[in-house]
C-alpha cells in the first residue's frame, strides 16, 4: 500500500525459524524453492542471491522490517519524505499523519 508518508509491503506468513530481521538485514536468505532458484540463475540476468534487502537498506536506510509471528505476517515499511505544498493539509503540523493511501 502506498501512503503519503510511507510504503507498506505485507507478506502473509512470518519468517522461517532460522531467520529473523537482523539476519536478513545482513544478507542471510532462505530459498523457498531450491529447484526454481537453481534454474533461475541460468535464465534471469540478476545475480546476488540474498543481497536485495541489504542493498535496499544501503540505498534508503529508512526501512523497517517487522516479523509479526502472532499475526503470521512479515511487514516492510519504507518511510517516504513528505514535501510541503498545497496538498499537505491545513497546517504544517499534520504533514505525514494521513492514514489513507496517497494518489502518488
């Protein structure tokens, strides 16, 4: 979901037992389908299994990873910068407090 102040990515299911948010920040990954992965490295031009999240955090440090085991979901929140302008609300104090999706 895209909001004025953040982007939220929600994945059903929590991280596997061997992984936590700190481990994936440093590039540890768990292949869910090793057979598919073994073929994909020959078909797709991308190389660097397990480097996506560390590279994203290096490029944009305002990323929060949340493994919510009781709710059985993994959530990533990417904070966005909010520009002040005519659409930012009646006063500057309310910037970033919108609760609904943005039109961006």
